[in-house]
C-alpha cells in the first residue's frame, strides 16, 4: 500500500488521540482509588507500550507507534516537558521558602540526604549488572550519583495537587511537606545538573566549560532577563490593560532558555526551570489567569505524549527473577529513605507522630518529576533498559501509595489543624 508523504505525521496525530483517550478512560476508575490524574496518564503510557499491549499478538506497539513517527512524538513530548518545568520553577515562592526555618530545613535536607545515601549504596551494589548500556561502559560514579539523585526527588507539582484534592494544603503537615518539597526539589535539580555535567564531560576542561556556561546563563537570566521582563510586564498590564503578547513572549523565553542550556552542555529542562524561577509573579491574579492556566492546559495535552514515549521504553516482560528482586529493593529503599528521612525530622521539630507520618507519605510522592529525571538518565546513557523500567515502576508505585495512605478529606478540623500550625510556628 502506498502512503502520502506526510503519512507519518498523520499516524502521529492518531497516536496522540489514542494516548489522550486512554488517559481519560483510566482516569475515572483510578480516581475511585484516590489516585491523581497523572497516575492514569502514566499508567496509560505504560499500557500502550510493550509491557501490556505488547503481550497481544501482532507487535501492536510497533504497528501503532511506528519508528518513523517516534521522533515526532519525542519532539512534541519535549515541548510539553519544557512547559511543565517552567511551571515548576514559576510556582516556587522563594520569599516564603526563606521565611520558614528549622522544620523546613530539617525535613527538606534530611528527606534529600537519606534517600540519596541509601540510593547511592544500593546503586553501588547494582552497578555490576547495569554497567553496560548499548555496548558502552557506564562510569561507576555517574551511575551511583544519578540513582542517588533520582531516589531523592519529590514531585512538588503532583504533591501540591494531592494536597488540594484532600484539602490538606492549609494543615501543618501539608504546609510543611509542600514547602520542604519545594526546597528539596531546588537542591535535587541542582544536584542533577552537576551529575549531568559529570556524565557528559570526559575531561576537566569540558566540565569547567559546561559549569561556566551554565553559570553565565543563570547570571544573564537574573541580572538582565528578569529586570527587563519585570519592566515589560508592569508597563503592559498597567491600568488593568491586557497583554495579548504575554503567552508568546513567555513561551519564546522558555524555548530559548532550553536551547541555551543545551548549547552549553546542560539539559534543556534546566533552562526552562531557571526561566520559570526568574519570571515575575505580579500581578498575580492576571498572570494566573493569562499565563499559568493556558500553559497548564497546553501541558495537559502534551505531557501524555511524554508518558507514552516513556512507556514504549518500559518492558516489564524482560525483568526476570533478578529484575523483580532489584525492583523490590529499589522500591523498598525509595520508600524507607523518604518516609524516615521526612517523618523523623518532622517529629523532632514539633509534629506528632501521626502528622509526621503524613509528611513522610507526602514526601514519598515522585510522579512526573521522577520520569523527567529518568529521561535525562536515558539520554546520558547512564540507565540501561532494565534499570529504566525498574525506576519508572518505582515512580508509579510511590505516587500511587499516597492516596490510600492519606486521611479522608480534611474540612478544617479545628483541633488538629490548629495544633499542627502551632507546631509549625514553634519550629520557625
């Protein structure tokens, strides 16, 4: 059968429609299990890959997502990731982070350090079975540092939405978990940037060049781009005026920032994240309506494509008995590291054990943020197919654990909420 020259593009259109439909179909039953929408989208992406659809005869994943169309899907997914990373950076309220003290510092640092150390120790033990990727030797140091960093992450955006859905955002445990996750994610992304440069540079000169280029990029963002963007936003929205060019200007900035960091040798997601951090947040109501909401809607349409691109590389069939043992070890270490790393310091800084356990459960949520990090690991050649599959399943399992372990919706129970706030105020 002969096809039109743009047949691959037509197939990609149908693939995107299929991905969106699969996510919608799974969202309702998973919501009954108290799962956020991102779990349905990740599950749909994995189900459309070789792990589930590949179990049927006819090599359906290859037929539905043929090789010529996959680069197009990856390009679309990359745009969705950059929008997502911009919003992650933009939603960080740095002044409020600086205003909180002992409890936030203790929980954020401990929930980062404990999983990192445990994950690094486990990675050292697993390195021998994952030291070769596509015929190339993986350095022990990049592998260990990457797994440790991947274990340390908490999905701040997913966590924030879980808190809202369960009405925990104004309780002591919710405030502590959300603020600590924000601080921890800033540190974790910084660690990942370092790991990325270590993994991609073979000589000290290349490493210094990448670090120096990234530092120059950050300086230009903070000293040049931020003041200019602030001045333009103030003048464009003065007197309640609309700024129709705002989404285009911000999207251009996101894409250019991604290009700039890629050019200096750092992944594009760090450029989008840094641009989100320096983007002004005032006037707040106007920007929420005219900037955040449109970008979130665009991301909700593009990110499912990223999930299916990820799912096509996840193959549970090839884990084997050894892979299942490694998966059990990874999930156990990930949970223990976050639960103890967050709950113990939360208890020591004033929360009761029940609320401290709640903080640990919330901080164990990894979600989409983990998948973004794993994508970087695959592109760096640090993760082989089996380790990638194990880490993706770990991200899904730890995210799914939060809903069932959280209490029912909290409608402002005075005693518990106020006692939690008093504990927070004592720890400042």
